[in-house]
C-alpha cells in the first residue's frame, strides 16, 4: 500500500475487492438503494484538481475504488482503492499527474493533458447501521494555458506608402484563442490600440504604411485560462526629408529675413522631418560653414551677415531638400551715450548735449525733461529726434535747481535701448578762497574753489576795484602774484556765476602779515615746566608762515635741545621749558612769524619763582653703634613751613692743616617728610665724621642744622665680664679636680706630681683612697712596708712625705697658675 510519497508496492487491487464483503463487517448490503451521480470538472495543466466520491456533505466512504477511462473510450483502468487510512495507488498513474487519495477524494496534482477523460468512483457508504453502495462519474476536462506569443512582421523597415503585415503566433493553448494589438511611439509612451488598421486576429495589416505607423508593436494572446503578451517588435517606416523649416534665436523677423545684434549669440536651427534623421549642412553665402541640425554663431560679427541655407539629406532614400534665409547684423555705437551740460549765452542758459557716434544704423537720440515739461513740449511740438548728436538749450531762469533731463537712445541692436541723464543743480554754500606762497616766497598764489554743480560754477578773480584778473574758469580759479610789489593790505575778490543762481556769490581775500597772540607773562615754580604758547589769528588770507621761538639770549630754539620741547600745529607753535631753574631760565622769550608779505614778533616774559623755605632742623641725637660702622641719627624741626623731605650730609673732620676741608656729601636723600630718624651705615671706624641735616621743600633747601660728630656708645660690658669670670672659675675648678684624680690614679706614671700633691701632709699622712683599686694598692703597700720579726725596717719610697722640708728635696716646689678668660 502507498503511504505518503513511498514507492508503491505491487498492485493488489482485485484482492482488496474480494474483501469488500468482509470489510462490511457482516452488515447487510442494500443493492436496490445504490446511488449514481455524474458531473463535469475542469482542470488546468500543471495545477491541481480534486474529485469527490459523492456528495461533499456525506460521510466519507468506508471503502472506495477509483478507475479512469481516457477521453471516455475503452476499458476503465484502476487508479486507487482505499479504506480509511489504508490507500493503494495503481502503478502507471504518473502519466495523469501526481495521484493521492484521502477520505475518498481523489486529488491530481501537477495535472497533465492525458488526465482528460472519465473518472468512476465506487464506494461503500455507512448509513444507519448498514452499508450503501454508491457510484459517481466525473468527466474531467484539462485546459492548456496559452504560451507567450511572438510577432513576425513582413519587413523590419519599409518605405512610406508600402504594404506591411504583422502576424502573432503562439506555440500552444486551448482554443478558442483571441488576439489584441498594442502600438507604442518610437520614443516610448503608453500603449494604444491601432486605430483604422486593417486585419484582425493573429494578423495586423498596415496598408499603406505611413510615418505614424513607426514604433513598437505588441500582441496579446488569450484563452479561458490566461493571457500572454509578446515582446515588442519595432517597425521602422522610412520617409523624408520634408521641406526644411529654419528658426532663428533670438527671434527678430523683418522684411525679407531676420536680424540680430552684433556680439549677440545667434542660434540657427533647421528641422526637416525624416526617417532616418536628416543630415544637415549649413551654407553661408554659398559656402559650407557647419554640419549639423543647429548652427550656433557665438558673438556674431557684422561680417557674418548674409544668406544662410539649410540643406537636408536622407541618406537611406538619397533625397534632399533645402531652405534659405537672409540674416542682417545690426551693431550699435561703441560704449553708451554721453550727456553733458555747459553754460552758454553769457552764462545765462544751459546747453544740454547728447552724443553717441557710430553704429549701423545710426542711433536715434532725443532729450526729455520732467513729466510736466514733456507734456508741454508735446503740445507745442518742440520734441524732436536727432541721429548721433542732440542739443537742447535750457533757459536758466526757467529751470528749477535739481531739474533732471534724460537723453533716450534707440537702436535696432538694443532691444531695451540706452540712456544717459544729467541733473542741473547749484552746489551748496559759496566759493572758498585761500592764499599760498611758493618756495622762497617769490610768488603768492590765490586759489578760489567751488566744486560741484551741473554745469560747473564759473569763477573769476577781480581786484578791489572790480577789474578782471585772468580768464574765467570752471570750479577752480588760480591767480599768481609777484611779491616784489606791495601786497600788504590789498584785497582780491573771486566772483562766481551759475545759470541757475543769479546773482552769484563771491569770496574776498586781504593779504596781511601774520597776526600773533600769546600770553604776555608766564610764571612757574622752580623745577616745573613752563608752557609758552604762540598762535596765529585767523585772517581773510592766511598765508603759510614760518613760526619760531627765541630764548632770552636771542638764540633760536630748535628741536632736539634737552632744555626745551617744541610742539607745532597748523597755526600754532608751543615752547615748553623743562625743569625750570631760578634765575637762569627767567627772562623774555620771543615768538616770530614770517610769511611772503612780512614778519611779526611777540615777546613773552617767563618768571621762575622759588618754593618757600622749609623749617629749620636741629639734631637731637647722634651716636655710634658698638662697631663704629653705623650711627643712629635723630632730629627735630623748628618753626613752620612746607617741606617735602629731608637730606643728611657728612664729611671727614680730621684733616692735615695744609689740606682744605672735605666737601659735604649726601649720606641719605629723599627722606620722607614724616621721618625724624635715620640709621646710617658704611662708615670707616678709623675715620671721624661730621653730620648735618637739611629740610627740603621741592628744590628749596632750608638752613642746615648744627654740625655734630657722633658720640661714643655707653659702656655696657659689666654683666658680660662678670658672667665670663664666674664661668671661668667653674671651668678651672672642674679642670683641677679632674687633674688631681688623674694624678692619684697614675702615681707610677707621674710620681713627682703624686708626691707633690699627696705627701705634703707629713710622714704619717695617708693617701686618700678614692676607688677600690686604690684601696687594694694601699693594702699591698702596707704589707710590704711592715718589717719581718727580727729584721730592721727597710727604706721605702712610698713613705716619703707629701711636702719635703727645706733642703731635703732635689727639685723645687712647682707653682700652677690657672687663667680664666671671659668672652663678651
């Protein structure tokens, strides 16, 4: 039996049919109640189809047997039999598809065309405790999907007017088949059904073919299963070229052709519909200049004017067409129009001039004023147009200050035209006059300026009597006078004239020597800075003057002197006397100024005052220190007065009689005014000095104090000496005790000192015992010194007295002197 996808065992179908009565379980069969049904099912090749045995809502059969008759003809062949989960599939059913049986339903997967035919189902259905026999016949129809079609044209390319047919072919598909056609433009776009074309079904006829038939063609084949569209096929219709159409950019048509402005980029385009596209050739005055559909003339020149011909050629059909245009090049005058305004008519009117020369054709110029004036001129018919140059006379009396006028220029090469303008106006203010001398004061130059205005202001110099000096000039007038004549006190007038301002203003100059001003007297305290100022007063004609200062000795003060500082401006020169001294810097200083007309001088007195004298000073204490290298000085003031500090002076007092006294030298300076003492060092102990103190008020020193020499310091060594003596005694006592002890312990090494110190007490005196070693030594001595019985005592050196009587010792007594030194 077949379970799942296992290899089917040998067919045992008839044997299972013999078991049908046994499988019924002894239940009675009711043959008279056998049911028979028949219906039709449609399947698609390659897909799946299910066929049930009886009604779908009925219970699955207990035993089912399926057979198949190809296309309803011939004997049936067993397919499958099953009871519950036991299913057996007959071998050789793979030609129908993949056969499976489940719950009495036969399923064919991957359906094949060979499965088309009659399927018979026989089954035992349990019903109310008994089995019922049922039959079902299923007529299966297998449909084949339509394959992808392909299009075959009679010709891939055809000339316009020829007959063309396209055929759509499919390899397989269940009929009936239907065909539809779609057409796309050559450059893409939506697919549309061809309109007005002959033929239907699998063949599309294009008779006659025209250029609109060019493009992509697609065929869609359909049946009741599916539809499929072919790959697009391109049909090329060859035609042309048509008569060329020439376009010019920028578009500027005129009679007989086109025009363009010089230096303008001109684009000539030619279009002659053709398939394949036309080959374009451009001719200028009969000479080939370019190959291509578009001819760009960058910055066209006037020499490039003339006729331009576009020749279109179809290389496939060997056909040609052409078209010709005339191109005129206009060029404007160089630059832009220029406008100017000049005073005319004895400086009463204004001549407005506009110029723009050259160009082809000549530029048209026209002057226009304000809106009101234009309307008036149009009514009177005054307005006119001129070529290249235009002049207009505008009365000055009838023209307001600030009136504007424009010159409009038009030219075919300038779409927007050109313009220039001018505004008639009078500069504000009035003329300014100035006088200057040349190098060496040989000449005096008078200059009058009044800049601005349209037209410019006309200036002219006149003398005090109104006589004209020189010619009138615009904006600036210069008059040169020689200094050899007498110019002092003379007056000159600069007269100004403008058409829009009557009468005109003027300015006046009077030539004079410099006029100085300065303080007659300046006072300063000694040591300060004295500022002496000298300034030129404003005059109608301020000629440049040389200013200088002279000191009380009539010496010119120049830059670089340590005593003075000069500061100079446009019309002033200041002299500063530095660190003023009394009385050397006092006196009369003189400020002088010289120009081309004459010289002026002004004296200034400088008074240097001293500061008030400070109070007197008295020395209250002057004493050496212990080392005599420093002195302690104290003082006090007497009387009233201002002071800024103190100064201490010193000198040596002891000098040989033939030598002069030593000069006073400053021992301490710049002492604060609140200080009343000072410690002075750096003294030689072997030299005797004298000191004095002075009070100082800025640079004024008061009377010096009395001269004093330093006093010796008081004796203060008694406590130190006493302490040193006591310390010396203690040290001597301790040294004596140590020496005695050392001698007592080393009497064999120092016998004489030992006898001197310890035998002076008499023959029977005993040596003091200080240590256990000394006691042992003494006991041994006593034993040795004691005589044995019957023997006379022997002499012993240990029994010698500490102090021998006179004449019994060989050495005289020794005197020991202990000296104690106290260090302060």
